[in-house]
C-alpha cells in the first residue's frame, strides 16, 4: 500500500487580485487583536463564532495573501524531513560529513 503524504491534508491557496483586496480588508480589521467576538455567516444563514486560535490563523493568512504571497495551512504536528535524494546531495557535496 502506498504511503499517504504528510501534506495530504495541507491546504494551499495562491491569491488573485480580488483575493488580495479581500484579504487586505480582513487583515486591516485586526481580527486577532481581541477587539471582541467575531463570527462567520454561512450561505444557509448559520452563524458561528470563531475561536481565538482560528482568528489568529485567519489574521496571519490574510496578511500574507494581502501581500500577494501563497499560504499553506497544515498541522504543526507534521514533521517535514528532507527526502533521500536531498540527503544524498548534501553528503556528496560534503556539507554533511559521513
């Protein structure tokens, strides 16, 4: 069975011009500054209050997107390691003595 990628649940987004403008509005709102409760309204009318940790992720992501940078969100428990080929290159370049 093939291994599943550690990044299989990671979400990446590259901002378009309209995305950058909307992200700038969110970034400028200072959501994570503790200015009070923030909620989101879904298309079906459901309203959900956003927790502080989610607001921090939203604020940080909005700042990066507003600057035109891609954003990837993934669990911090995921450990990324260099692939075997990269390790071989490092050893062969004598950057890592063996």
